[in-house]
């Protein structure tokens, strides 16, 4: 069976993704940067067409098994492929059977657990890179960027500007 | 104090909002976070403050 799906999750900061993988998997999942293939059932037999089917979300079936980077989980013979689309990476993986289930049970049905931790890591890293303070309460991260009202350059601050 | 608030949603996606910004400073400050989170411009809604004008005494006209 070749049940290859994608998800709404997008990655742009691979360092943040690496950190998220470590936290979500307890060190069992690894980002394999620039690995050009990912492991799956191996043959597309056109037997999955739900809304999350990878071919409906921007991955051509002829590219199943190919990728720009990959995620490997220790003890799992299937992997997750990362496809570069503009500035972001989207994911493709085969969820079928016991191997696919290992990926889903750890990262979420649609990789939502990984996506959530990635978002936390990417947000905090961006805030710290810019020198902003931040706090997290539950699922909300608040970043303090300082006082507003000085958005335009000195020339533009004279009089009314658009 | 201007703030950016990132909501981590259970489906693995995010919602991001700017509070306390005047005018298009919001774009400038939020861009690094939108890029880090892989968000595009689609789905963005701007509050009335986004369209505000500012003079050199920080007088605001909405």
C-alpha cells in the first residue's frame, strides 16, 4: 500500500526543526539535511486519495521517495521527506502499516505535534535573534518588541505621511 | 508596549497577531516571525491602526 500524505505544517528554520525533533522524540528522530531520498512503501499504486493525500498538497507522485532533506526515526523503516517549496519545506510520508503508525503516533496524524513544537522553537529563536524578550503561557507566546510609533525614517516623520 | 503574539494551535499551525503597532511598522516587526513560521500574506487581516498616519509628535490619526 502506498498511502502518502502531506500536512499543513511548514518549516523554514532547519535549526529550529532539529531542536523540535529532539524534544518531541526524546532524541530518537534526526534531521538528515540534504538527504535526497526518503523511505516508504516504495511504489505508488494510486490507492489513496483523501484530502491529505500528498499529491493534492503539492507533491507529485513521481517525486514520492525523493526529497530535499529527510527525517529519520530510530527503529522505524519509513521516513519523512521534506520538499522545498519557495522558502519553506513541506512534508510527505507514508502513514500505512506499523511503520507509518510509528511516525504518526510520535509526530501526530498530520504531524501536528511536530509542527507545534517547531513553531515554538522557531518563534523563540527569532525573538532571541532580534533581542526581544518573550514569555510563554500555555499555547501563547508574547514577544515584546518595544515602543511603537517610530516606524518611518526621519524624512518621513515630518508631517503626515502615508 | 508593542507586542507580537504567536498562538500555537493544536493542528500544528500558528496564528500570529500584532498589538500596539501604529501603521506599517507591524509589517516590519512581524516579517521575521512570519518567515520563521512559513506564513505568507494570505489570510492576513489588518486592524484600523494599520492604516493610521503618524506625525513627528506621534500624533495618531486613524
